[in-house]
C-alpha cells in the first residue's frame, strides 16, 4: 500500500509538493483553509501573483540553493509549456534595468545567466536614458490564477487527491486527526507543531494593478523589471491566455493592510507613465483589478528541512516570500528527497 503524506497548505508550493509526491507513488491528501477555487483573499497570495522568473546574484550559500531550486523549476516549466497548454506557461523575452545598480550587478558572477536562453548584458547604447545596467534573456511567465486551478484540477481529476477544508491551529492537530506519520508544512508563514507561526516569519505586502493594455502593446510578449534610483521596483508581467498585464508593485514589510491604497495605486500609475507609456490608452490605464497580497517571507529565507517530534515527521517548505512560483517545482523535488530518507514506521 502506498505511503500516505498529508500536505498542509494549498498555495503554489503546497500544490506542487503534492503533485511531485503523488506522481512518485505516494498517497496524498491536502489540508488547508483556502483553495484556488475559493474567493480571493490577501492571505492566499498565490492567486494574486504576477508570476515570472528573473535571475538574481548569489550573495551567500542560501542564494545558491535557491538558484538551484529556480533552475529546476525552469526546466520543468519548459516541458510544461510544450506538453500542457492548460498550464498557461509561456517563454518570452525578459529584460532588467537598474538606474543605480548595487556593486554586485556590474561584477556579476558567470552563473547569473546559467540556463537563461539568449542571456546577455546590454551595452550602454542599448540602455534607456537614466539606466546604468541591464540584461536581456528568455524567461517564463504564467497566468497565476489559471496555473493553480490547473494544479488543483490535475491533482483532483487525474490522481484523485482529496482536498480537505480545515482551519488548523497546529501541526499536531493534523497528526492526531489523520494518523499519518509524515506532514509537509507548506503553510507560508510556517504553522508550528504546537501552534503559532515561525517567529522568523513575516509578510511583505504587495499591491499591483491588473491592466488591459492596447492591442499592440509590446508587453504582451515581454516582461520588464526596472529598479529606480530610490530602490523601488516597477515591473510588467503579462498573464498568458488573455489574462491582462500585471503592473507592480509595492514591497511593504510587515504591512497587514488588506485593502487597496489609493496612494499606492497613484504612485504605480505615475511610475508606469514614465517607464511603460505603452500601457496607456488615450492617456489612461484601463485597470481591471487592484490586487493586494501578503507574501509569506522568512528571516533567513525559505525553510525546506526535516523535523522529527516523537514519531511525527514534518517536512517544512515555507517562507518563499515572492519567489513561490519561481522555486515551486524545485521545492517539491527537495521535499520528495527528504521524505525518501524517512524510514517507514515499524508495524510491531
């Protein structure tokens, strides 16, 4: 009989871990308080994402580990883009512009562009006015709401995975109710065994705009990330399958305001007017939705690790911040490796 694993959390990390495990022969059940099919909520960040991948420099060993997770995910997405149109994944041109780059960027290590098709640094002549450093490459984008619905449908209809709605207060509760000896903790902020959340966890509030651009807008086929001199990031990310374009965004640490702020939207519009004028129709943005989501981050970065409490085995997979989609399949594969190292309980 297949070994049972309970996955707690149904964001993109939890869903992907469940998929990797069920495709590897495990019996999987997902327990969460929110699913892709539920109404939108700022605490369920996976629905709001403007998902794409941009490489980043490795400053420490954790960055190198995350880079491996991201490249693993990118290789998987290349296959999905060809084999499963329902995933919504597309590979398009990606660009980055920095007005005042940190020292690490002009001295970027060779691995920065690893596996990035067409990667190249832009010459001074190729940079927009006011930009000191930039790159161009081929990367992926996806339609976040469609992708997580695709994962839920695949888990349900192809593999018969059961989704159980539950407002959990501790991981111990999961072990007590479901009698499984393995639980994957994909709760974003890191629900703890005896209740509460990882004290190292925190949220980063993101506010973005979902925009309908002009028909001939170049950003249907291009994602651009721009960092201004003040350190603020402004990005455009198309959502394939006619999902509009995400214009973002804010990165507000420990800000739990759940509703759109007009001042944030106005600032985004003004930055877009300067950086992305092609988004405007007759001088205005056609805004279809203002998104607010709480990215579940963690001091020290994502935790993917084993913990054993008595006979209960926990595989933590939380704290990805704004990188959930970028590292999702890599995390799922690492979770699988950790589970394979757990001995089956004795029947005696």
